[in-house]
């Protein structure tokens, strides 16, 4: 291969676009031929287990080492459970159980599922610390205690990688304190440099000690380390803090370069060059980044080598690290298809009387928005209650629902006039405390329907003690929904 061809291959080798289709598109095959490192499979790319396996087989068949990644955290961020795959409670539920061996088992099961689906690299676990209850990460964190998060981070990494999938600890240096969402704008970690090294980075230090194959760097700003650039394109953060202070020599992956936290600072070609120069090895281009974006980024990297802003050796080093991903042997243990439900039931809490008596049920679901990382907003117990033989009437409102409070009030009046003043009502919430629009609706429900049962599937911030019964699941996965439905349908 000539000099120009080799540089072209190295520039493509650090790029990870989305797939964008349920079947491998033509542009993807063409970029693999040029050397693209691999692809990230997002929720919108998954329709069924059979379809996903066909997609991954097609990509792997193009070249000896094409790395396929996905965000399979368990809990609210899952690509597999919507395709009939495994469903696990997420990190918050595992942190509540607080048994590292359990966390390791859950991650091992996820790893087996990923390998069976043809996914090599899991962009998990999230090892952020939920110190701010208004953080959009919520149930994706093991909890608010940094020591607990560090312990479970290591257990999750060990379990996943023992199953044969490469892990990725994210989002360095750690979200959880800020209320902003990096998908839409800048987030800030306003922590002194000495505190960062002494304790703040402990979850990542723990994951590194456990042998994590990769670390995802976020778009957080760290004023104490780099007052100018977000972490994903900052040499003081990646080379100085992660490589230097923490001694990490594995793959450093950027969070998606299409996200607002970086896109408002640098366009794709600029960000690609800055990230590689800063010490990153692999670039996540984003869920809506396809062939043209690959071409733009690859051209920018090659131009940066030619004009001296980047060295070819830096690109070669990044490619060599990426070559280690997806090379672990698959675990040999048998799959445990009901582990997720068992763990969800262990994590679940029930207060008061949560049983729904009677054949008719009104479900009032407040659908606060979810992070784009979740992929699909499907959640709730209505389908499970209906499958158990209940006649379910559902009213769903969000922040944009026209006259949402009036709609809920009218539906309650109609439902109880039809089925009786004590006909059961279940109120479903998920991080409702983060949104102003939910407050008047919940206040009205407390006054009008204190005999209702609340199912809270988000990060708890309200005890809901004014209601007859409360079920908390600490996540909204299918396994968590089943655990909630079991409590609601308890005949005892």
C-alpha cells in the first residue's frame, strides 16, 4: 500500500459512524473498504434479534476486524431488549442491591447477549455519580456515593469483559453534578484540580484497575484543567489527566461529535483533528453521521497530517489501540433469561398498599422527556396489566400536551363515573421532579385521588406518601416494569 493509501486507511480507522439502517447500507461497505474502524449500532437501527444478527454478520463479513459497538447499559439505555433480548435493571437498581457479585453477574449476562447479537464493544458502564437529583443521567448511575459507584464500576467491567465484550467506562471525567444534558449544550465539572485527582475520578480509576478496554471522554468543561475546550478535544484532560494522572493506556473514545456540547464549539472536521491531537483514539461521529461525515472527518485528519498539526504516528498509535477491541473470547456460561426480573424484584420497593383491586384500571402516565441516549421512550406497565386481564384505560400527557391537567382531571371523572368512586388508578412517573409542568398535575392528583397508587420508575425525589401505595423500581426497563406490575397485581 502506498504512502497516500496508508494515511487514508489510518485516518478512516479511527472513525465510528452510525449505521443508520436496519440493514447495512451501501455507503457503509464502501467506507469499510477504505478502512473505517467500525460502526455504532443505535436503537433506531434495531428491529429484531434476527435482523440485528444479520446486520452485524454483514458488517463483520466485509473485513477481518470491523468493530461494532452499542450502548447497552441495561436499564433505561438498552438496544437489545426492544429486539426481544435480555432486559436488566439499570445501574441505580444494582447500586441499591449493592452486591458487587450481583452487578458482575448482570453485566456478564449483558455481555453474553451482546456477543450473541454480534456486538463486540459495549459503550458502558456509565460510572457517573448522581450527586444532583436533577441530573438527566438519573437511573443510569450506580448512586450518589462515589465509593459505591467505584466498586460497582469495577464489578460491571469485570463481568462484561469476562463474557467477551469490550467495556467502555463513561463519561470521563464524570457527569452527575450538572443539570444540563450534553446532547444539547455545554456541561461543566467545576471541581478543583487536586480534588479531581484525589477523589472525583475514583470511579474511572477503579474501572481502569479492573482492566477496562476503553474510556469514553465527555464534552464536559473542566475549568480547573482546561478553561478553553471541552474534555473530548482537550489535551490537558485526555493526555494530562486520563493518560498522565490515571496512567490509562487503553482506547480513549469520544462521546458523539454531533452533540451540542461539542458541535457548538467546533464543527466535525475541526473536532476530529483536535480530539486525535489531544490523545483520543476513536471518534464517535453520532447516530445521524453517515458516509459524507466519514469523508469529511477522514479528509480533515489527512490534511492535518500533511500540514503538521497531527502526526501520522499519532494516527498509527490510535489504530493499534483500536485493534485490541473485540478480541476477547466469548464466555462459556449458560444464559440466565430470568436474571433481570429477579434482580428488578430485589431492587423494587413497595410502600403502603399498592394492590389494584377490581377489573378496571385507569393509568395516568406523565411522560417527562428522556435523554436521546435512551433511544426509545417506551416504558410503563399498561401492557402488562392488560396482559394480566385488566381492562386498562390510559391517559398519557407530557409537557406539550394541550391542557394536560384538564385532560387528566376529565379522564378521572369519566372513569370513576363509569366504574365507581373506588375504581383503581395508577399514576406512573419517571423523573417527574425535574419538570415544572408535572407539579400542578401531581398536586391535583394528591387532592383528588389520594387512594391512587404511584409507580415511580425514575430517580426518586418525592416519597409520594400522600397516596395509598407507592412502587419504586429505580429504572424503566422491561424487567423493572414487570417487577412493578407484579407488585400491583399481588393478590395477597
